[in-house]
C-alpha cells in the first residue's frame, strides 16, 4: 500500500517537470524562429555612427575608403573614393602638384592649391581648393557637380550624403499619409525613417531593367533624408518621371560597317559618286599629326565634296588621324609625354572635326614604344570626353594582342576598349613583309584566336569590338632559299592558267601554289569566300561590326557579300540614326 502511494506521489511530481520542459522547448523554438525569421528584419545599421554615402539609390558606405569630410557646407571625397565611384582613371601627378580627372564629357586639371582649374580647353575657378589631410587628398565634390553631371545633397538629420547622376532616370512620388519606412518589405521590420503626408519619395529603380523595385505589395524608396527602405505601394501617389536616361548617341545602331578611304598627303581626296553597298561609315585619311601636335589636314574642296557625298548617302564620316608621317618613334613619344602636349593635340583635333562637320574620328597611332603604353591610354582617356561632349564618335585602331613591343605591346586594349566608343582590331598582317615564312595575311583561325583574346584576356566588350579585314593579300616567292613577297590587291588577284585553287579549311581561304622559272609562288587569296568567313566571325561572336582596308582594293562583288552578311542597307540603316 505504501509503495503505491509513493508511485502516485512521484507521478504527480513529474507532471509539472514535463510541462516545464515543454515550455522551455517552446521558448527555444520561438527564439529560433525569431532568429531565423524576425531578427534579420531588425538588423542594426552598422554604419549608424559615420556619414553614409548613397549614390544612385545605393548605399555604398561599406566601400568608402576614407572619411567623408563636411566643412562649411562643402562635401569632400578622397581621391581614392573619387576613383572608386566616379573616375577610375583619375591620376595624381605629384611632380606637378595636381589631380587630372575625366568625366563623361569633361577633362579636368585641379592643382593641389588654389581654386583655378582647367576644364576641357578652358580655364575657370571653383569655390574651394583641394583639401589635404593626413596625406590624403580630398576633392570638393559639391564644387564639381557640373563636371561629373551630378546632384549632391546632405541631410544633417540622417547624416547621409546622396549623389544622383543627372543622366539617369529619376522617378518620384508623394506619400499619401504619415507612415514608417521599413528596412525590409514587411511590417515586422526595423523602421529606417518616418515620413509625413505629402513628402516626396524617390523610387528605387533596378540598375539592369530600369523598373521599380517591388516585392509583393511593397515598393523600395529613398526618403528626403536619404534613407532607403520600403513602403506599401498603395500608400504612394502622383508618380512622376522627372527625367529619362540620357542617350549620348555617339554609337551606330546595329552593326558598324566601315571602309577606310585612304589617300596620301600628296594627292587630293577621292571623288566618290553613288552608293557603296553594305557600309554605314567612311573613314577618309584627312589628318596627319605633326611633331608639334598640330594637324596636317589634307581636305580641300575635294574633301568637303567627299563629306557632302557621304552625308547625302547617310554615311557617318569618321576621318582617320594618323601618326605615320611623324616617322620618328621618338616624336610620338614626346607628343604623348605630358598632359600639356596631349591637351594641345586634343584641342586641335576637336576644332578640326567641328570645322569639318564630320561625325567622329578614327585614331590610328602605330609604331610606339611599349613604355608609352600608359601615355597613349591617357591620350585616349583625355580625348574621349572632349569628343563625347560634342556628340562625336571615337574609334581607335589596335593590333593583335601578341607581338612586338612597338607593334603590339604598346596598346592597353582593356583601357582603350572601355574608354573609346569602338576599338578596331586590325585583323591583318598575320604574315607581313618581315615574315621569314610564307603565310596568310589574315587566316580565319588566327583572326578567331585573337577575337577570343580580345574578349577574354584583354577584357574588351563585344559591343565595342570591330573586326577589320584586308582587301589585299601577299604573293610569296621562294627562290634558292630566299623569300620575298609583294602586296596584291583583291581586285588584282590573278591565277595563272592551269593552276588550281584548293580550299584551306583552317584559314578559310583559297590557296594556290605553283612553280615558274625556278621560283615557287604561294598565295592565300582574299576573296568573297574568305571575307564571308571573317564576317561569319563578326556574327558568331556578336561583335560591334566590321571594317575594311581599304577602298578601291576590293572586287566589285564584295559589297553585296558584306551587305548580306551584316544585314546592312546603308541608306535605311543610317536613316534611323538621323
């Protein structure tokens, strides 16, 4: 009897313990649910104690390298941060005590001291000088809004600096009532700001699609204090597109199809009449650079008539500027060696193009020291905004990525490809006059290999890359172990009677080889079939277009092949750009 009573007593004692355990487990589970589901909604702002930076509706404070300085209502950003957010090519010339920066449409020099600055060929002033603190150079961003085409605001209430690019779409709306702006799109989330009825809200747009950022019935916004968060879509009204994305409009819609129209400085521009099928850009050789940075122009009445002819057929005119007449590689080196020299040349280029009434330029600098690679890049970096400001297109010619120091290694294709509107790969002279073995001028296998290098190791965008192809080949002669060659234009290729062509699948060319009077002759032929194979690469890799060296070397039938492969009707294609 006593044992039974003891057992009942123990059972009565264990029931509360069981309930307690259940309660503890429930609490733990609730805490786990809160940690997983709810707590992230209340994540602490880790940058609450510093000045935040919001650029184009993105809080990038975690990427800021130096403190943001605010003095006398002027906001200063360090040159490190300016490089990171606005101009990756900004340079500090310690020896000249100045900062050189470029924006989309401006080239600017700011000295370490004083407020006098240089902007795109003119001298002007800003309100505040550079600030140097703890060996860090700070730029007065609020004085540079016109240069970078931005709007800068500061909210002391939230300690947030907001910067908006004025060439980007801006959509705003009005708050329908007093409400809280949430960190995440849920009621159970931290409040980042409180807004009043009638307050203006900036709607956050997706950077890729340009569409409003929404989730269920919530929409992401930026408050007047610069805070980013979510409100219910039904709680905003009067949605208004303040501005659209700005279209610079310096590139061609669709594929570029450019033909160089070369003539020497000793003759007049060619007389053209009628339409050239399948092209939308012509590049006449109007300009040569002199050692002083002036331009030796060979335009004249024939050149002006040429421009009128081209525009009448709705072709864009991008005249070529070459350094070939300099002859001395040291002259090119000196021309590129300083900002002053480059600026003088750039001023002359801009003025010449404006005076001629053309649409862009093709820069063709060759035979440069490898050591001048960065200086040449600076020339293109500083030229690009000056042309873009005038609505002029910049295309730059470069060689294949691998080769000699003065022919290939003198180009930074990655920088040129980012800065210029187009980078043109001169896809020829695979085997040139100095070659020790007979070979093709431009085999499709070699061209494709280099296209892949441009897009891969060089980091050039396919939307920028134009493939140039030759309207010429070489006839090779081997006599008693001696190799010589000569250029043969496409239109002048002749095949001796009795000699049969064979198709070379690797080079995608017709090949001939024959002996005559003790000499072996070899030729990899450029014709409609070989050009079509190269155009196929343009389409396969979805490149920006094609170019051809040069007019009057071609066969009459080649233009029809180009028009068909690139889908270009010159007049129709360019009429859309007018």
